[in-house]
């Protein structure tokens, strides 16, 4: 306990102040231990969020937008590949036309063959397959290179214009060691 006159701390069972001698039984109060509670931040319970219509509407919009974006991400990559079939309906009595190559707008089909076959075909230094091969190319200038083991390689240039239709390139390889 503390002395009311001088403020000195005394034992709780003391009758007189150890410093000034004041009778502590009449004037002093017992020392109380003060325990502070930790402060807890105010948290908004979930049920309070449901009562706030603006917050609820915002949460709903965010969920809806997330679902729509997810659907777009899943559907969009498959949009261009909807018809993987080689059969095309020509619209006349439901007849089907079978094709061996995919038609790409604004391109020309270049059909490349060789004697002997199975030659490697490169367009602008990119491997495109082995002969015989069909390649869709847009308008432009191209470098064709072909090689086959045991035969002289072939390199040439060609142009594609928008007015062209299907073009054929036929090559006969010359064995190595002949003139």
C-alpha cells in the first residue's frame, strides 16, 4: 500500500509508513494490481457483411467476373479448332468433300514432290516435312531447300502472289558423284 501523505510504497500489512510514520490504517488504501486486457481489433463478423448490401453486391460482381473470365480462358483456345474433321459440307444435298489439307484463308497450297520421295523440305530454314508434302503459304517470297541422303541438295527461291491457286513443285534429285 502507498502512504497518503508522502506516497512511499509500504507492505500491505504495514500499520505505519516506513518513511514518515503516518498511520496507514486510517488514510491509505490497499494496492490493487491493475491488469490491462490486450486490445483486440474490431473485426467485422461475416453476418455483418451480409447486412451491408453494397459490400455484398461488390462481392457478387467479383465472383461473377471471375467465373466469366475463367469460362473465356477455357473456351477461347478451342474456338479456332472447332472443326478438326477433314470433311467439309458443301451445302448441296448434304454431300461431303474430303480434303487432305486444312484450308487457311489468304494462303496458297504448295504441293512439293520429289523423285525419289522422302526428301526433307525446308521453307525459310524451317523443316516442313518430307516429300510428298502440302504446305499452306501466304503471299510473299520464300527460300526452298531440300535434301536427301546420297543426293545433291536443292536450294531455290519462289514467290507467292494473291492471285495464285494451288502450285506444284516437282524435283528430281541427282545422285552425288554424277555431273
